[in-house]
């Protein structure tokens, strides 16, 4: 037995060595440290210092500065229409004509009455002059002179009345020619030629709407009043009208006025802005988004809005130093959909995280992600 045991010892030793090697290869050492997590890819931006215009946004509707509904001022048959629907017209252009024969005859009658009264007045004045000379010679009584003086005065009044009648007839005749009161665009015709039109017609003949310049009426909260009053003192504030669907700028204009009262029901104040509209991109009745420039902040620290996060203790951002993220509390002075102005917490040139916040905590290793917008705010 001892001899047999001694003969097996080398085999047992070799098997034990194989077992030890397998255990070492299959099971890592408990003393080895776990590998560090990979850096988190993030989007980065740089804090800029620059002058920043400040804007206030609202919703408004386009309104014409002059919209006139043409209604007949005399009664008659509409003899002629001289415009096309949708045509651009200038002030004074003839748009329609009412049959004027009756009014032309009335003018001739008034002019004839005026001529008759003037002739009678001339004769009466000549008689009065002769009577006065005869009175000086005591060849006529004073009563006759006084009667002739009264007759002359009556005829003078008759002449003035006839002159007024002629002027009235001329005005009535002029009303048969309907002209454009403003430059603009005519709408849809509401009466066809041949119809009898009256001054009591509610709809009128057509509407002329001025399109250039044009205005937009919009409302802002009453809390903005302190920022609105200075805008009316100096140069008019810049206003941009934008398409409500895609945000495309439609026109650039200026603030014209602020209403003299706040609507007590809504707490909003109405404003009017005026725009040049040569290309006709603004149309009466259209709803547009309005962006009003209310001021500018010089040398402001600017970051993209997405860099500012909200926490339990207020706004904060992740600043990157030595490829590690650190949480920085912020004091925000102004913020809109695109930028935020930082009053305290950051400095110009700091690199901040704008994308990838969900995986970050103070001390996390980070790297700039590819295809990320890393420019300034």
C-alpha cells in the first residue's frame, strides 16, 4: 500500500495543479477593482457675453387703417359700374355712376331761378338809386323810397337763397358719381347695374379697404405696462408680425399706440402696430403672432434655454470642467423660448450642458457628443 500511494502522488499533484489553474482562470480575483463607467455623451454650448434685445410676444389680428363701405347718397338707378372685384384703386377714381338726368335738370332749374332773381335785383337797385335822387329834389315821397329799399333787400335774400339752391343741386348731382374715398382694394360687388339704389340700403355698393400701410391690433397683460410706456416716448419700438403656423416673419413695423385703458374683464391692454404692406402678406382679419421689442440688456451672459434646468432649490445648470460635470445654481434675469440671461452663477466662456442631462450628476465624467450643436447661445 505505501508503495502504491507513493506511485499515485505525482498524479494527484498534477490534478491539483490543474484545478488551481482552472479556478484562477475562471474566477477573477476578488481584490481586482471594478472598471470605471464610460463618459456620458452630452451636448455642450459656451456661455456668451453680448447685448441682448428683449421681446414680448402676443397674438393679434390684422386691421385696415381705412375701410369704407360705399353707400349711395342719392336715390336712383345704378347706371354704370367701373371697377372689377379685387381691383386696386386710388383715391378719387370713379367706381360707379347713378343715372343723373333728374339731378342735372334740378340744377338747371336752380340756376334759372338764380338768374331771374339776380335780374330782378339789378332792376330794383337801379330804381332805388333813381328814387333817392328824386327824394333829394323832393319829387317823390320818402315812403316810396323806403318801399323800394325793402324790395331790394328781399331780392338780395332771394338771390342768396337761389345760390344755395344751386349749390345743393350741384352737390346732389355730384353724388351720382361714386368715387373711391381712399386708396386700397375693392371687395365683392353687392349691387349690379340697373338696380334702383337708395340711401337707406344697408349693405351699400362695395367696400374699399386700404392695405398699405396696414395695422395689427394685439393685447398684452397689464403687467407689461411699465415696459410699454417708455416705448412711446422715444423712437417707436420695433414690432414683427409672424405666421401663427410656422413662425415665418411676415412684416416688420413699428408700435403706433397703446390703448388708454385696461380691459377690466381680461386684465389686458390693447396696442396698435403699423406695417408697410406693399407685398400684401398681411390681410385684414388675419390672425398673426406678434413679437414686440421692449428693450435691450447690454453685456449680458447668454445661454441656450435648454441649458437651464429646474430643481427643488431653483434653476441650475451643469458646467463642464476637466471633463466632469458640476452642478451650478443659477439666477436667471430673463428667459424666452430660445435664450436665457444669467444674472449669477456662470461666467463668459464656461462650457455648459444643453443635452443629455438625464444621466448626469455632480462629478460624472462627460464627453462632447458627435453631431451636437455646440456653438454659442
